[in-house]
C-alpha cells in the first residue's frame, strides 16, 4: 500500500498543495507535478548537479531530496531568475561569456552560482573555480562558466558601491540642508 501525503510546497514564492508519495523526489515533483522543467535531471545520483535548486537560499541537489523534506522551506528554481523576458544579470553574464553550449547543465550552474554569490558576494576567482567543480559540464571546459560568475560578482560589487556612494551623498545633502 502506498501512503500518499498532502504537502504544501513554496516554490518561487508560490504556494502549491500536492498529494504525493513520500518517496517522490523534489526533482520529480518540480518537473512532473509542477511543470517546472527548467530543473534538469542527469545522473539522479547526486553527482552531476544538473538538478541544483535553492532550498532556503542554499544550493541543493533536488534528485537527492524528497519533496516532503522541502515542506515549509523556500524553494527557488531556475524559472525564478528571469523577470518575464528580461534575463537576470547572472543569465546575461552566462550568455556574454558563452558559458553554455548544449545548455543541459546550465540551470544547475546558474542556481549553484546564484546561491553562492548571495552568501559570498566578494567571492574570489579561486573560490568560484572551486564552486563550479561541484557540478559537471561536458561542453564548456568550465573556464567560461568561471568567467561568467566572476563577471557577475564584480558587476554586483560595483553596483553596490555605486548605491552606497549615492546613499552617502544623499545623507550628506540632507545633513547640510538640516544644518542650514
Ligand atoms: S541529477 Fe541530481 S546530481 Fe545529477
Ligand atoms: S553546456 Fe553542455 S553540459 Fe554544460
């Protein structure tokens, strides 16, 4: 007998109620039950990383997790990156650096990098090289992926600095106006 369970998943900010077998993987649930086929399945053994998604912001192999384990946690898939037709900065960097060829591994690398850069915004190239070694790509030779992630990290750093400078200028101007 199979005991099916009612669970609620939060995926890309949307709540979903599902009745599923406890042994159903998160990857199968995302792809087959929710139609989010951007999450790819390669080895299904935790080796290739094609199925990488973010669970509470941290990269996780969706093929190694049961969907029931993801209840009450925030799941993000590659579908969450673009804003409509507008690619995210990380996706644009992958495109600009030719960091994909067949594209099979790409959703996994994107989510791996997205989670990592949120945690380590000042990541060094060495750290990025180490990061990408956890997923497999059979086409690119990895160098363009490292270039893309590093480029995205540097652009985000520059934009943060710009934002901080603007905020400082604004605070100074308000200070002067208040003292005038
Ligand atoms: S499909 Fe999950 S690690 Fe390969
Ligand atoms: S682009 Fe083909 S496997 Fe990575």
